[in-house]
C-alpha cells in the first residue's frame, strides 16, 4: 500500500515515471470530477500496477532518476495524473495531453459538490474553493475568509480538512519486476490488464521497441508530425510508424 502523498512526492522527485509506450492523458472533466467526488465520499477507486525496472530496460517519459530502480506506472495513470494535477495545480513532468481536464476544479463547502470554475456562478461566492489551495496553502486563510459566517465556520473548515485528508488515502500496489520482464512481456501484461479498454496497437509496441534503443524517438516523431500538420498534412503517429517500418524492411503490410 502507498499513501497518495507519497506517490505524489515520488512523481515530484522522478521516481515514478511513465514508460514510452504509455498513451497520453485522455480523461475529461466529468471523469476528473467523478474521481474527486468518489474519493471525498470514501468510495474505492482501484489500485495501481507498477513496473519496477533497471534504467537500461525501458525508455521512459518525463525525466529520469540518476540510477537505481525506476517505478513505471502501467495501470492507474489517468487517476494519478488527475490527482497530481488537481492537488499540485499543474501537470506532472511526464504529462502529455490536455491539462484543462483538471484545471480549475472547485469545491463547494456548503453542499460538498465539485464543479469546474464558472465565473458567473462562482466569482463572488467564497463557498466555491479552488481545490488546489487548501493543499498548497493550508487552512488558516480560509478561517479568516469564513469568519464572516461564524455559524458555518466550523463545518466549512471541517469539510476542507476532510478534503486535504485525501493525501492519506492508500492505494494498493501490484508490482511487476525481474530480469525476465522485458518491454514485450510488460506490454503484453499491460494489454491483458486493460482488456476492457483499447489494447496497445502493434504501432505502440513498435514504438516501445524503438524507444528502447533510441530514447528521443517518440518526441522526434511528434515534432515532425507537428511540423507537417502546420503545413497542412495531418498524419498520425501510427501512420508514421507504418511508413518507417516499410522503409526499414522494404515491404509494406496491407491494412484492410
């Protein structure tokens, strides 16, 4: 088991990272709001799957430690990234996606609901608290803010304290480790764990293998795709990988 506060600290110091074959962040605001609501109410939200590996076994995204075992997040990325973004107020180093999905979340200390910032509704209502602030600044400033409603002060502060206690939430961790757990084995495990969703494509696996030998591959390819898109050619990463494979092997596989 690992406390959320510890997991966030491990992301801060580069101990928890993402393998290159992981997709980017794909959650939307409804999913983020639902996660926070569930955690606040004490509902279970699932465990984590981590791959413990030596530095030369896998290419990673988001920086790296200076040696030693890396903990690569295989299952739980969307949840942990969402929590990191909401609590820290910014995306983690390994982030790749749309940060607006977790930016601007508010908590209503009156009805204990979570909603994203709506100026007309929230601008002049101090009961809508930016969720990041109690974690970043503590509760002292809110005691002063709510002193104008003394009959509500205690209940409001108790609710904010309950919110910040999410840092004590413990996640069950499953770990994959050992010299026999190479990229291909781990990707297969990843696909089986995520069988209810969309499995990694052959292109994802190919990219994982490429990145194992050439770490900047993913970013180099994305830079080219961005440059081509600016010129009016909107190609996918999978398309580029298929073409690279055709050039490297001298043959193209027909897809129908």
